[in-house]
C-alpha cells in the first residue's frame, strides 16, 4: 500500500511541475528587418560621406549592448575617435581600411576587429562596392 501511495504522490508532484512549467512566462523575443529600421545617415564621428544605419533593438528597454549594421557607400567612413568601451566591427562584404592606434587593418568579408577602451580608430570604405559591417558594443 505504501508503494501505491508513493507512486501516486510522485505522479501528483510530477503533474504539478509540468503545469507550473507550462504556465511560467518565457523570456520572449523581438524580430526586426532591415527595411523597418534603415536610416540614411552621414558617416559617424564626422567620417564623411553617406551611410545607411540599422540600429537593431535600440528602443528595447533593458538592452545592455548595441547591435548595429552599417552600410558605407563609396568614400564614407567613421571619423577618428577614442574608444570608451569594447567594440567589435565585423565585415560582411566590400572593403575598407580601419586604422586602430595608427595601424592600418584591411577590412574585407570575414574580418573582425575588437577595439579596446583607450584605443583610437577610424574606418574608411575603399573601392567601388559598399562596405557592410556589423558593430556591437556594451552600453555603459
């Protein structure tokens, strides 16, 4: 009899756990598309030229980092500035030259650059094709 009671109690506890898990709120998600958020903007930090910026999730409360895509049209760029937080640039297509602490780095598809606080950098699109990069950094 004790075995039957133990099995029944275990089944009840298991069923309660399943119900609790099913009703617990999930973290949720947000989907955004380029076409919804694209903004024509001048090159950042007085970099010159024209770009298209895509600031994903920038109006989301509680976001702790910036995730951005930027398309640099021919001749545009990011002006020279000092970095205050870790920032990652990742090239998706096109070509450019990023200068970090006076060292030129070729940016082409598949190149990732991490700039650290206290470093300085700029980025210039080169060639006939747009330079497309993803940029991510922590919000302080």
